C-alpha cells in the first residue's frame, strides 16, 4: 500500500514525534507507515484521516502491483 502521509504531515506542520503523540503511537510507528513497512490498523487509518481532514483513500492508496504481501 502506498501512502501520502509524509506530504500530509508536512502540510499540516506536524513532526513525526508530534503526530505520534497526538495519535498515541510511537514515532517508530509513524516512520514505518511513512516508509510503507507497516500498514496501520483501520482505527489508526481513521484517526489519521480525521487529523488531516481527509478520507482514508486520499492518504492511503492500494496498489495491487506494488503490494508486497
């Protein structure tokens, strides 16, 4: 799954640490999501969408060809 988390985070002025604290996750979780090494739970995806006032589909893009699972 591809994502635009870095772009949204920077647009809204969040550091990885600040975003992680706001969501109640570790900075490493944010890093892993941004690098595409970890797909967030549905709950976390909804929380991210809420923070960035976007839909989940705007932040996360499913790419069947690029999916490594």
